[in-house]
C-alpha cells in the first residue's frame, strides 16, 4: 500500500510504448534450454523475438514465461519473465535492453567483453614491491574457482569465501560462474594452482578424468555452510 501511495504521490510512471529495459534478477545454464535468465522489465514492453543485450550476452527472445509458468508473447513494465535465447549466461544485476539492430548489439557486447578483460588484467597485475611484501609477511594465497547452478549462488559463495581471508591466508576467487564443472575449469585450476568448488553442480566425465590426471582438487557442496566450513 505504501509503495502504491508513493507511486501515486510522486507520479512514478513507466512508458510501455518503447523498447524494453530492465535488470537481470537471476540467470543459470539449463542443460536442455541453454542460458536462462529471469528479467524484471522496468520500462517499455518486451516481445518474443526481440533482440536483447544483457551485460555481455546477446540473443533473440526465443521463449518468454511469466511467474505462473505460462508462455507469453509480451511483457510490460514491472513484469518479471524468464527468457531463453541468449548466447551466454548473464550476471545477476546486469542491465538489459532490447535493441533494433543485432549487429550493433554484438559489437556493443564485444566492447563490454574487451573492457571487462582489460579491468581483470589490470586488477591481477602485481608490482614487485607488492610481491616482496607478500613474501616477507608470509601470506599464502588460496586460489579458488567457483561453479554453481545459478549465477546468484555463485556470487553468494564467492563473497562468503572471500571473507575468510586472514593474516596468514588470502582467499582469491579467480572465476565464479553458472554451469557444470568442465575441462576448461580444470585447465584454469591446473594453470593457476587452484581448487574447484562446485555448488549444486557436478563435474562431467572429461573434467573428472582430467582432474585426476593433473591432480586438481574438486570439492562439491549442496549447503553453503558446509562449503565455508
């Protein structure tokens, strides 16, 4: 009631007669349907078939399902929908927007990917002074790769484990994402001397074989408190 009253008093309105724009609430990799994202439309109207960019993910809205599990053709402001058709799993909290031109959307996504990669590389560079300070203080790094069933779980596990850092051991999460544990995760873990944490997901056979061969440790959990412990 308070929200409705505030919206009336402040005349908070959304225009349904424009391209949809909003926020990714949750995202996951479904084995049968591919990347699946739950979106909250904040302005405009989203239609089945619209070209969409969400973070660095691009695609056509292949199917759209409402909160009652019914397939719908369009959704207006304040409506939450689950969609399929994106090229990859976006991150929870990413902004999405419907665009006219798919080519432009892909170019924009590539620019965002390049910027993200640049930021990650600049953050990972360590100066010699930093390195010597770490050696003198005796701080050890525990490198971790996190894979979870949905993006929100991956982020929750990441923030919980990062808080475990102390004076002796620094927890570094090299990668956190949605989906099963694959060979590429094992390769990254092997190259960076990391352990892999799976939350509500399991490694595929190729990943198990490669991990055994390269002596990469994989731990899987279903309860976040067990993982932290």
